[in-house]
């Protein structure tokens, strides 16, 4: 079986091996397993039952990640997008007064549009049209963004009403364990220990138990809740309503460019872009994402998208779809072993995100710091992502500034037609939405 998997996923051609890919898949799962419990908690605010949403989250994540593995052969995992699920619950259902059934119908519609655009290669052209300098900026910006998420998750950076953010209580057990986990991972990585991030997560999880940060589960195996109350409950009665299409556009815009940013950032860090800076098999990767969104809506959960946490598996050496296959299998197992998955505390995964952020910031070495018309748009993308808490916003303002600066410096020929089109789309979006 191991031999067949290595052959099917072309593991050796990618410069990896089965053991490395498996460790990478486990690492990716560990850093994104929080979604299994966080997503149903958010969706329950919209009136959806917690248990069924938890099952739907695992199933949608496994299905979409399997598609990524077998269609695109990339080490990228997918699950329900954070931020998009919050918009679903608080922006659409609670604020606009729209039922969760109608919101799911909007996500399904968005997914179908994605599938159509992917089959016509439009999404692939968008990915490949982004210039190399912006690709580096996106990759680095995601590094800053994911580091910020890790620092928040550890309780090291917290909300401060006076200056927006500030230092947390570094004497708390969670913060101390996260800091210890970070240095442990750095030391292991410096000593070339295989699976340094995964070992760090496991050791800090074990230490968290005596410190009272987490606790051993009362049981190990539990039957997954039925998804019957939410599966296929899409309501298209508001299809011709203007509000319905505003919701579709919002989900569409954020999902589109979050996915583009994640694919570009993670694959650039993994060295998967070709000599022209294009992403091979971009169509297949985007199709996995689009079909995953459609399936997720049918199963009963918010938009499914590529996860930036996939970078943690890439940094552990994952280079093929075998990494994604392992992650998908673990999502399926989580349906029955959710008590064990729940033991891993945020302070154990937070340092992993910080480590990944550092790895992704290394993309800066590819910058030509003497070319202002390239570096400034890239830096705008870098700064916007963590400060706006949005990958999509980083891409948007990076593209807008790129086009404006190139035109104003007499270098219009360096702007591709697709970049001009993206510029117009972003401007119209800011004006009308």
C-alpha cells in the first residue's frame, strides 16, 4: 500500500517520502483541528444544532481535502473558513434576519458559480496573472497574518480598547506553555529533528494536563451526531431577492480571494510554482475548493475553503496529495474520536502557527528591494492582511496599488489584461459594496 501511494502521488518525484508526508498530514490536522469545535459553536449562534454541524464540518473537510489530494495532488487541506462562518451567523442570520436555510442556499449558489468559473479557467487565469512580486507579498503577508492569529490564540496578544491590541498576561499557564512550545519547536527545528512542529504540539498538550489548561477526556470513542437535522435543508425561496445576491457576492468575493491567496502563498513557500511563477494544476486545486463549498452547503455548513494552516504541513516536508489524504482521514476519524481531539489546547497549536509564520516570511528573500514599483504593492499586501484580518483585503489593495503605481510611472506594459480587470472589479466593489 505504501509503495502504491508513493507511486500514485509521485512522492519521490516531489523529493519526499511516505513517512514525511504522513507526519506532515498529521501536523496540518493538529493545527486546524480547532475548526471541528469552533465552527459548530459559531454556527449554533445562528440557530443551527451544535452536534450535527460538528459532524458536517468533519465530513465537508474530509471530502474537500480528499478532492485536493486526488485531483490536484497538493498538500493543502480544506475546511470551513473562519470569518466566513462568523459572517454567516452574525452578519446574515442575526443581523439581516435571514434564516440559516436561506444562507446555506446562498453558499450553495456561490459554490456553483465557483465551479463554473473554474471549469472556464477564469479562476486559474487570476491565480497565474498575479505578478511574482505580489505572489511573494501574499506569501509573506499570510506569514504575518498567521503569526498574529497564533499570538492571539496563545493569549500573548489580546484586545486593548485604548490601542486596539496589547500584551496579554504572560504569567498565565496558557501563555507560558505557548512560549515554551515555541522555543521547543525552534530548538527541535534548529537541530533538524523531523516533525519538530508536531512534536512540539504533542509535548505541550501533555504538559497542559497537569497545569490544568486541558484535561483528559472521560471517554475515547463517541458516536458522531446525525446530520439529519441540517443536511439538504437549503431554502431558495429568496433567490430573486436583492439581499440574497448581496450575500452571495460577499461570500463569493471573500472566498475567491482567500483561496487564491492561500494557494499562492502556501505553494510559493513549498517551491511548487513553475519558472514563470504560475501554479501547475491550479484548475484542479480550485475545482476541489469549489466542489467542497457546494458539498459543504448541502451537508449543512458554511463556506469550505483552503486553509492557511496547511503551511504547517508544508514546513514539515509535505509536498504531495498524500499529506492531504492523511489529513482527510484524520477528519473522518475525528467523527468517532472527538474527545481526544478536544484535548489539544490552543496554547499547543499557537506556537505552531507562529513557527509557520516565520517560515512563510522567509519568502522575502525573493524580493528585489531596489524596484519600488514592485515592492510597494507587495508591502501593501503584507501590511493589509494582518491589520485588516483578511487575506482577501491584502490581495485587493495589493492589486489596486500595483496597477496605479505602474501606470503613474509609465510602466503600463507590465500590467496584464487580467490585472486590469481585477483592478476594475476591486474598485467597483469598494464603490458599490
